[in-house]
């Protein structure tokens, strides 16, 4: 996974600053077992430079815990890319790469809807459909490509402790 560390969504600027200060610039860096030491060094250096929180403030322990939790979740694949619903094929439930729109206005991944039409002669709503009723959805394809290049973010699920 070579996405920039900035794709970690909703983790906070200070947390991202810790990762960057530790030299962890891509998501793949978080999979390296030896990243714990550079992260702690980065937090220690930030303590010295910070004018808001004192070095013994509980804030630093909380920040270290947050960084460790995020790293653990990324390693355990709990971090999932956030993908807008309208970019997801209703058949494959995956991000589309070659979207087509049906005469009914529904959008599908081209290969998936072709397979469904070949098998059943209808769409997922049981409406008769043939492949000639499908049209390229170029605007959506462009939007998805742009999103993948510029907007893709990883959501770190928050585990509530009750």
C-alpha cells in the first residue's frame, strides 16, 4: 500500500505530524514493525518544541496511544478506504473502474452487468435488459479516476468502549 500518509482520514493534524516527523510518509511504512521507536522519538521531540502542553501532560500519553492504535488498526486491515456510495457497483459492491449506465438510469460495473445480462437477461431489479441498453458513463469514470488520484481517504473505525 503506497498511498500517502495523508489519506488517513479523521486522525487529526497532530497525529499526522507525528507520523511525518517519524519519517513515515506512506501507509506501507506503518506495516514495518520497527516504526514504534521512530514514533516515540517524534513524540518526544514534539514535547520539547510544544509551548501549549508540558512534557508530563497526559496529552502526550493520549497522543502516543492514538498513534499506536492507528498503526495497529492499519496493520490489522481495519482501515478501509472510504468510497462514496455512487462510485460502488450494486452488483460487485466494489469501486467501479468501467461504469456503464442502463436505459433505466442505473449504473453498474460493465463486466458485472454484462455477466448478469448473459445469465438472466435482466438487471438486479428484474427488469429486462440487453447489452445494447447500456452506455458508457464517461463522466462517472472520470470522477472515479480523479477521486482515486486526489481524494481517496482511509477511514479508521472508532471502537467505542462501553
